[in-house]
C-alpha cells in the first residue's frame, strides 16, 4: 500500500481526515489517468487495465496492454505512451486502488454513507477554491426549499459517527472527547455531516 508522506492527513476531525484522504487519493489517481489518456490510451481501457492489474489476471492484462500500446502508437506516433511509462502508471494506480479500498473500509466502519461520502469528496475536489462551499450551501438552500428536514438528518449522522467502534481506525488518531478541543471537533463533524446530507439531497433532486 502506498504510504506517501504528503498524503498524511492533518485535518482536525476523524470525518475530515477521511474525506481528505479520499480527496488526495482520487486527485492523484485522476492526474495519472489524465496523463496516460492524453498519450493515447482511452479512459475505459485504462480502467480495465487497472482492474486486471488489481485482480492479477496477467494474461488478459498483457494482451490488453499490447493492444492499447499499438492503438496509441498508431494514433499519436512518437507522442504515444511508452510501455515502461504505462507499466509504472498501472503499478501506481494499483497501489492507489488499495489505499482507496482501505480508506473506504474505514469510512464504512465509521457508519459513513458511501454514496454521500463520494459525492462530497467529488464536490470538494472539483472546487479547490472554496472547497465546495458555494455548491454545498446552494444544495442546502434547495433542500430547505423542498422542505426536507435537514436538521433531523444531521443529528442522526452525528450520532452514528460518534458510535463507531475504535478498532476500525488503525491509521487515524481520534480526538479524546475529554480533550479541550472537543467543541471544535464536534462543530467540524457537524459541518461535514451537513455537507453529506446536502449531497444526498442534491442527488435526489437531479435524478
């Protein structure tokens, strides 16, 4: 599993730490994929290559990789992705997939909704200027206009997160509730929970 020091989370609440981990991993994966796609490997093909690398189907992986390299060369010539470059990208993407699975397992252990967590992660990642504040606040307004009881949902989310067993977080240190910073910790969890609920509301509106 990749253990890049620049991805170590310094967020001040367990929920924020997990969201930051997801954002960092997804951003790194996105950057690598964009580079390879720009050199001739279709996005769907690259995802299939990563999947084959993850499950260890070497024969299928070799065949698909050779096909992808030939196709890229025929389209981009000297600018096409090289075999070694593709191998290195696949190795890194496979490590990142393992990291992603680990963090998702932790988030499930904290009773965090996977769909809402993914939506919030994408909103924050795609809005680096304000971390998605404008989008999330707009979602909150839409939810209020639909007369959705957001406050009730937030209370439930917070209670579920507080009840999470300690054993599922081997990598992330939790704040002690008796610590002097507990009030700030609680406010940050509420802010994150509001974002999760607003993401769910927005998805319901768009479907």
